[in-house]
C-alpha cells in the first residue's frame, strides 16, 4: 500500500482536541526555548501575535473536526476548495544526544529521553518555521494529529489559503527533501541560552512526506480513476482476429484519449522553457487549452509519464481522461491536426505584490512552447489495470489480464537519430518479387551453421554472405577468403557493358526474372545513391548553417542476407566498427518490422533514449555517423508491431544488409565480384564431370517428391491425359515404325500417342514408382481412359509390354544412335545447373541417329495472362499438395518396415518429416516443394549452341512452354 493510499483509507479525521498531554511539566521551559514560540518575553507584540494565531488555529480545528480528507491524485485537477490542505508525516520529535565523554553511557540529562513535545508546543514551532519558507504568508493553521500511538507525534495537517499555495509547498518539500532537522533545529552559532538548550537535542534527517489533500469526495468510477497509481492504457486500434464491431463499440463508449505531438521537435528554436519540466505545470497548461471541451465542470484528468527525465527528454505525449464519452469525441474532433501554444499558468508565479499591469507584462514575457500537429486517438484502460482496481476494491486475488502489446512508433516520433535515413519504395514491387525468388529459392547459397558471439548456440537465422564472410562467433569479418569457411560467394557483379545504363539493366533483369543479375543492379544502385543526412550538432556543416550533408557509399563490398521468420529478432548491438566502415544499409523485402534504436553511453540513472522506426517492405534504411556508431539497434522478438496506431502482424522478412568491409588499417577491402550465376559456396564453376553428380536440390526436391506423389500424380495428371499439342503433333509426323526414346517419361502419358502413331517407345525415368504406374496403365478399363490415352485396336499389341527402365537423363543406358527420335517433355526444368542442362541435350543427341529429331519442352518464365502459374524468378519451388488418401499405402509400408515407429502419426505428418515438406494442418495436406527452373525466351536456344552434335531445327512458345526441335548432325 502506498502512502497516498493509506491517506485515502484512513480518511484523516481531526483528532480529539482535548487529548491528554504526555509531556512532563518540569520540562515545559525547555520546550519553550526549543520551539522559540515564547523565547524571552522581551517582545510583547510577538507574544500577542502568537497568541492570536493559536486562537485562530483552535477555531480552524473545531471547524475541521467533522470534515473528511483524502489525497489529491496526481492525474486530478487542483481541487476547488476554498483552502488548501497538506498532510505531513515523519519523525518530528527531538531526542537527547548521548554524552560522548562517558564511553557512551547516559549523561546526567538522559532521564529526559522520555520527554516528548507537547502538541501545542509542536504546533507553535512548526508554524513559526513554515512561515519562513515557501508560501509562508499563505499558511493559515498547523494541526498536530493524534492517534493511538501518540506521542510521539508523526502526523501534521497544514492549512493554506488556496490549493495552489498548498501544492507549491508540497513540491517544495519533495524537491528540497525537507526534514524535521531542516525545520526545527536552531543553529548553535548564537551564544545564548536557546543555543545552549538546543545543543543537547537532535532531529531526524529523513525527509518528511508531504501529500496534498482535499475535502472533495471521489467522483463515480464512470467519471474518474480513483486510485493513486495511474492505469496503463491501450490504444483502441484494430488487432488481428478482433471483431471490428467490438472495436467500434469500445471507441464509442470510452472517455480516454491518447494525445501526442505536444512539442514540435522539428523547430530548433522551440527550446523547452524550465517550467515544462514540472509535470504539474504541464498538466495545468494543457488543461487551460482543453477545458473548453469539458462540459461537466469537474476538470480533466491528465496522465503524464512520471519517469525520470533527462536533459534530452521531455513530455511529448499524454493520456487525457474526459468525464464522458461525448466530451472525448468532441476533443477528438476539435484538436485533431491542430497546432497549439502552451503557456505557463498565469497564477503559478507569485504575483501577489505586483500591479495588474506588471502581471500582464510578466505573462507576456513568460516563455511559451509550440506543439507539433496534434495526433489524437481513442484509448482505454487495459484489462489488467481494471482487474487490479477491482481486486483492490473487493479484496479478491488478481486474475491475469491481457498480454501487453508492442509500443507504438508514434510514441518516439519526437526522437531524432542523427545519420538515420529511411527511403521508402527504394525498389519496386516487381523487383522485390524477383529478388525474393532468388534469395529464398532453390539456388540460394545458404551459409553453413555458425556459433553465435556468446557461444550459447548456433545462429538460428538463415544467413547468406557475399564478398566476405561475417563470423558471428568472433563478431568480425573474415578478410582472408582462402581460409576454410571463408570462401563465400562473390558479390553479384554487373557486366561492364551495362554499367552505363543501370536502370535499363534492372528493368530487363526484372522482366526476365533474373534475380542474381538484379541483385547486382540493386547493389550498384545503392552505391550510386546520394543520401541527405542530418548533420550532427558539432559538425562543421551544422556550424556553417547547413542542416543536412550529402554522402555516397561507392565502396560497398559485402552483403549479408538474413531471413527473419515471424517472432524472430536480433539483440541490441552496434556492427563491429573495426570490421565495417561508415554506412550500414539494410533493404527490407516481403515483410516490414519495427527496429529499435537506443543511445549508447548514457548515465546509469537516466532512462535510455530510444527511437522506434518502422521499416516497410521495399524500403532502404541507412545508418551513418552517430546512427552507425553511437546508437545500438535491435529487433524485438515478438509476433506483432504497432505503427501509427495500427497493429501489424509480422510476416517473413528478408533483409539485404550492404556494408563496406575494411582491412586492419581501416581501408576498404577489394570488391570480389562475379557475373557467373547462380552463386555457390566453395569453388565457383563446375566441369562436365560434375554434371553426373546429382545435386542435393534435385535429390530432395525432384526425385524424392515424385517418388512420394506418384500415385496421386497418375490419378490427377495422367488419367486426365492432358498432352502438350506440339509434342503430340511431333509424334504423329514421325515415320511409322520409328523407335522413340521418351527420356523422363514419368507415368508414360505419352506412350499411347507414340503407339497410336505406329512407333515403338523406350521409356526411362529416375522414379521407379512413376514407371510402375506406366506399366500398369494398359491394364485399366479402356472406357475409363481419356481419349488421349486410348489406343486403336490394331495398335494395342504395342502396349502390352512397354519397355521401361530406371535411368538418369544424364546417362541414358541406350546404345549410341540406336533411336530414330527422342522426346524430353517437362524434364529440363527440373535440372538445377546449366552444365546438367547441356549434358541432357548432349545425351539426347548421342542416342538418336544422325538426321533424327529431338523434341524438348520446358516451362516458360513468360506465362499467359489467364494462367494460374506466375513466376517471379527463374529458379523457384512449385508446390504440390498431396492428399493423404494417395499416400496411405506408402504409410502402411513405412510403418510395417519400422521406418516410423509411431503409427499414431498421420500420413501427412510422416511424409512431411521424411521428404522435408510442409504440413498444412488446416487442410490436412502435405505440401511438397518441387524445384523448377523457368526458361526465358531464347534460353533453350542458347543451350543448344553449346552442343556440337545437334542443330536447331525449330523453336517456339506454346501454352506457357518453350520448345525446341533439334536435328542430330553428328
């Protein structure tokens, strides 16, 4: 319980005026000397004034005997009482000093230790002392309060001529930490009897507690917050999952308003006057402007943060408690976007001795403070604060309330971080999609796992490094790329021929979905950007009157890509100054986030200054100068952020951080770049031999996927019998009796078209489950087959024993020149490297005789307008939603063989674990990620030119696919 609450609960009533005195009569003379109330009656006029004062006090005490008092709460306006009252509490009685000359034993006067002041003597002493300090002329009476523990007397009530005078005394007590020692001890410098007597006494040095009182009763809880502890507030803004109707209802019935922009921080001439640091004066200044919206006449509640202020911190926002929802709505409508001038309350300064003209002159000379454009929004007391108040009133246990929400960026709008620049829409939405497809796609060069700086574990975020590796364990850059673990991909580079036309280059890369080339263009755009940076106060430019300076960062040579999943963050830090030069640049992709900045090297007792900055998607943030080296930055771990009154649910955020790595002498290191894409870790480039080694990307996201989905694939794709028209026409034009190699045949959906053309087929595929579907297809009822899979009766003998074999298209186990023709449909877009694509074309040319034709078709980057398939980049994951009913047989097999000892898991869960697929719990599906490379216009033709055994016979675009027809020449 706080002291103010104790005052509220006791209702401090006037004690019995006829209370028994506990003082010994033999010591009254000593009391007279200490209190100085009857000091040497050589001044009769003084005695008369004291006697008159005491008689007035007795009358006041009789008047207050039946009056109830309570403390004035910090957020309340000054009471409308005719007098002001103060409750003072603390150790007031003196104690005899011990005789130091007798080894701590009691002196001859130690029997006086049981002596206490009389009530009347203490009142006289306090009255005389208080008239000599703040508002002494306004003091009306001093009343010592008695209770069951008196004496000693520890409670006093003071009466002043006005509540304002009493408030000033309270603030004086608190500011000066006034104690009984300060009020009552007589200086021993005077060589007289009084000094001799007081030299035997000592008073407590602990500060007295002073509380402003009022006789006005509390208002109803519908109109006032009747607790001394202010509540916590929440903005009434949309939250994920909250009904809009409920929010609107809350906004209609609330009486609280959030008010920000109290100070215009953009005006450097708007220096805060000293009175603005006094929260009471601030409140009265605000009330003087807002009182016109108060129709109740009860005054306005103002809630201002009571945190300790620093030299750089002042009051910029508050919460306003109107007495009714109607007044709150009127306040919102009347002040939104307005600019006001705050003036010190004219009655705060003591002008009682001034003429009216002098008072007006002083008021005109009093410094004012200009507001920014005011921002107002509806607010409400948090449910937890309401629960605390209810529990306090009823004595029940507190029930845990709602979770706290993130702090809004508008709260720190006034804070300026020198060197911090935010550029929104630095990249276009189209560029963002292409970059995301590359940076999070199948060919992204994710860095190996690293230990964090505190050695508490591995860095959880997925990270990519370009140019130079940043070592999280040492918090430094690895300058020697030849060391193990330091040979990261080079910086994406632009061809020299395109450097003169940067924007045309980026437009072309965006249109063609070339993410890595576009990344090189964005890096070069960043190097060429001229940033306008606010000058620091001690900068030479600032001294010359320039408010901003311009900078470029042409030496950027390192990029770190971080992926932040919802709920992930990063601790407060400053990027290592010895590793990176000035200019830290971050580009945000896909998701926005609030980044928090905190000033370094502040006093321990001061509250750290912070700035909340929302980084929207596609924005660029520059940290230079003080923002780079003097302010820490962090991302708080949470699921939501609050920006300008709106709660934003976090989504995956990909950040590109561009920096300038420096050597030990502080000079920028060489920029290691390459125009070969996609980038890879380790040795750049692959030989033809490497093409025979299946990359893990294809094993995990092509081979394993088709093995798992073979049944559903045949049921949904194969049975529909959808064939690409160009491929079927190619087969029809082949001479009858041709031997056709179907490389990558899958479930054999082109087999019937080959048989119907009178040709023989040899099918090969890497997936055995798909080939099993191909061998069983002819056993199905012909009536249930689509037309494209039906074979004429005179051709049915060809399908009885289809020739199929499990084989990789990189090394087809057929004799050279053994086939008359070949088709390779929807296979090339599953090959993850350029060398493997060239190898596939070369292998097709090897098995087909000279003069034979080869038909190759693959997905195109350019899709038709009505197509559901839209690709942002050339290398992407295409999802396939697998239904559990098609995976049931494989599930039973897996459980029977003991591969999954937990038979309680669903089919979808099992395959999600086994094939690194996502699990959609809501739909109950396994979402497999198939790797696909989308071909740009002319890309297949470029690959053909790399193979000497074939020549281009025909090429084109059909139904979202690129195709080439090749003729074998050697």
